[in-house]
């Protein structure tokens, strides 16, 4: 409804891949990492009211953690 855009930096992608990679279980661990780390962080940013319609959320990695700007 708010027409928000999401940009994921290469650093954030690398962090998610490094944490979620498991050759035995396939994509399931990666999916869990995205849900628990990225989706929660993005949802908190949206619910905080800090965004306006049409804004772009940038998901980045800072000091080994995901950050939302």
C-alpha cells in the first residue's frame, strides 16, 4: 500500500548467504535467515513510522550485522 522499494546491497546478500548456506539442507536455512534477520528488521522499520510512501529501504551489512536505512 505504501509503494516502498527494497534495495539489498552486495554486503547484505553476502552476509545472508554466509549465514544461510547449508549444502545438506538446501535453501531452507537461507529462507529462515532471511525471515528472522531481514524481514524482521524491515518490518520494524516500516512499523516505526519512519518511512513515507515511495521510500526506498536499503538493506546493508554493517559490522557483521544487517542494517536498514
